[in-house]
C-alpha cells in the first residue's frame, strides 16, 4: 500500500485539541467535534488523530470500496473460466 508523505507539522483536521484538554474534557470534545476527526496536538504539533466511531466506520467502508474497485480493474481483462451452468 502506498501512503503519501505528509509533513509532520501539517494538521489534517479542522478541529484541534491539546493533549491536556483532551484528558480533561474528553466527552465534551467529542460532542463539539460532531463526528469530525480531531487533531490531538502536543506542543502545537499533531500527535494523533481521534476519529469518532461513525467517521472511522465510513472511512473503513470507503477503503474497502477502493480495494474492490482496484480488484475489478485488475481482473477485468481475465483470465476467465468457462462454466457450464447446466453442469452445476
């Protein structure tokens, strides 16, 4: 799998929170994020990303769809197996 390089200082979320604030207000932060990813900052640099369950599930479904599309494209030109449906 190819993963694009991203600068360690790039924040890939519109919602950020410090590690300290996350420890103090975990439930409130998830509520305010409203199903969006949260960048967890340590010394103003991204340390981790917190994904609400619904967002993570949609992300995994999307990745599965991309993998399925890749397989379809890869296998589109064969080889194919001839099948006699009456023999099944």
